C-alpha cells in the first residue's frame, strides 16, 4: 500500500510511476478523498473543543445558579455532540474509501526497471547451460512414454475436474525428491529457515500480502471465510505482521514447501495440456524480511538461491528482468527465471523473485527498529525456489531419451534410493 503522505508531497512523481506501468494518474482522486477525510477530522476536532468549552461553562452556570444559561449551554453541548458524531462518521467513510483506493493501486517500479507494455519488453540479463541436442523429436512431459503411467489426468478429472493431476509411482516419488532436495539446499547451503505453516488463512493475511482485494477471483475461499493460499509467500510474509523487529535480527530468511491453490481465472485457454498450469500445485517458496538499505542486495541473493537449484539439476535457464508492464502487482522489481523445455522448444517461467519494498509492510504494519531510533517499515521479498511441478516437467523433458525413458539428474540420486532413471515402462531404475 502507498503512503498518502508521500503522494501529498510529490503527486507528480506518484503519477509518473503509475505512467511507467501504463496506468493513468490517480493522485488527484486520492488527494481529494484525503482532503475530505482531513477536513472532517479537523471539523470534528473543532466541534470537540467547542463542546469542551460549553461543558465547562455549563458547570460554572449551574454553580452560579443561573438556570437559564445552564440549559442553553447544555443544549449546545448536545448539539456539538451530535455534530461530532456526524463528522466522525463522515471521516470514517472517507478514510475507508481512501484505504480501498490505495489497496487497489499496484506498487511503483524502481527507476531501473525497463519500461514495456508486456512480456516483449522484458530484458534478459544472463543465461546458463546449453540446451541438449537431441537426435529425435523431443516430446512434452505428458507425451513421454516413461512418464505417462505416473501422470494420470483422467482420474484427476473424475475427482476434481480440469487442471488437476494425480501423480503415481516414479513420477510421484520424483516430485517428492525435488521438493526435498530444494529444501535441503536452501536450509543447509543458503541459510534459510525451514517453515511449515497453514494453507488456510484469514482475510487479513491475504490483504496484508496484497492478494486482496485485487485478486479475490484468482483465489479460493471456503464457506466459512478462510482463503486457500496461492503461495506460502502469504503465510511466511504475514508471520511478521504487526511486529516491531529488532534491526539486529534482520534479515529473516524463510523457506517452505507447501500446496498452493489458484483459480487461474485469467488464464482460460492457456496451457490446457499437461500439468504446466494447475489449480493445485506445489512450490518451495523463499521469503526475506530486510531493511531498506539491504533489500536490493537481498534480491540478488535470492535470485542466486533459485538459480543454484536449476544449476544443481543441470537445467538450462535464463534470467530476465521483468518490464513495467509485466511485473506483478506488489513488486517494485522482479527477476524471472525461465527454464528450457525441449518439448515446447522454448524457455518457460519457473521462478519469479520480487522485491516489494515497504509496499506489503505498510499493509500489514510490519516494522523494525534500531536502538535509539524510531520504528521503520521493513522491506519484504519473495520468490519461488522453485515451482516443484514445473521443475518436474523440466527434469523429465530435458532428461528424455529416444526410447521414452528418462535419465535423471545426479543431484536427485540420494533422494531416490540411488535410482538414476525412469524406464520407458515408467519404473524407477
């Protein structure tokens, strides 16, 4: 959420930031609501002061035995009391309107973020690995003979409908191995604290991490009001809501493996085959809580943590900076990692690592304090480390052989009981 005081001080800069995202200026409407709110608050304070004076004078009139003056002043006190209530109600209405407007406006991009209308404006910053040359036509993950027995879309459709999958046997074990490997690397080598948290959260957690009100239709809500998390970014980030953290305890670095749920409301017709875009999926998430001075360095560090997983698995990838028109709602800068998928003959997103500045911290009132200083808002960052299902897709597509078997990365051997491949019949060998 944006700071209305900063908008008051420099509305032109605020509108310029929105313009870089391709949005119209909104400062005039925001400042009008802010002015109305402040005017009502000032009028209520003035009326309160008049009420206090009248109340004191009424007491004096009563002590002096001046009944007529006492009754006049008592009536004035009642009038002021009713006036104050109306003014406070009006201020509350304007405050709620202003907050709702601020909650729906995306974060402003950093000056260094490239300007662009959509993904065509993204900028590649580096590339790792060389896609393997195959002497056969590579297949997509759901077409590979050894994978088919373990990737059951028909049963999933019977259970839940479209965009679900049932994983079995070797493929299910491969997915579990990938998540375990990611967690082990992040905790033992990257210094993240493993965390397990609920997948059902309250409105406050979704609002505080910028998922509500903007993206309600993209998420699932239970009949009793809980929300199924779209990612454990929600639970990890909101875990510090309302806190004043010791500056010496920062950065706080967390990771979690969780189920994630998205309605994919805006993706009709996209990636309908296979398990690239699902309503229910798994991610190993990374979240950092930092100071403003260290957040950009932390962003680069988190990006390297995600890249390291892909390199451990030997998966070719490229790192890009998202342009202003492709960046997420809460981000002020984002790195995307795109992994090579030979079945599609292209790179596809497998991780987004974003720095959000104090955008989420303001929404959830998360602050830190240095000794002797005043509390300041923390900076928050989040990123996939990695999307487990998409990583599974990349592993089987890049490791596929002409006969339908799949050679697996050496990094996974310890998590697969020493098995090194999936046979063309679908068995771990």
